[in-house]
């Protein structure tokens, strides 16, 4: 297991722990207004709103990183052919 993968796993565990803490301590309702998408304010507990924003961020990161990776070397040109 390389260090980059280990760092990612630890980071996700810490983020999930923060989600649990936020869910336990933020139960008051908040309103979210986004006029282009919602005609009325959305009233949800603060923890649910945080989780929703976190999920949108994770999905955005996943979409942005799709297809990123090492490309295999094909039959490239060789120098000094006969």
C-alpha cells in the first residue's frame, strides 16, 4: 500500500468522523435558498445540509477525476531505424 492511498483513506475516515460530530451537535433547522433551482426555501437540520454539501463535493471531485490516470505506451516511434 503506497503512502498516497493511505493518506486518502485516513482523510476520508476523518471527514466521516466530522460528519458524525456535526450530526450529533447541530440539530437546529436552517434554511437554504437558491432561487434558480428552488422556488421556496429548504428547511432542514444543519447536519443534513452539511452532509448534502459534502456529498455534492465528493461527487464533483469524482466527476473531475474520472479518466485521469497513466496511459499505456503504445507502439511509439523508434529513433535510428534502417
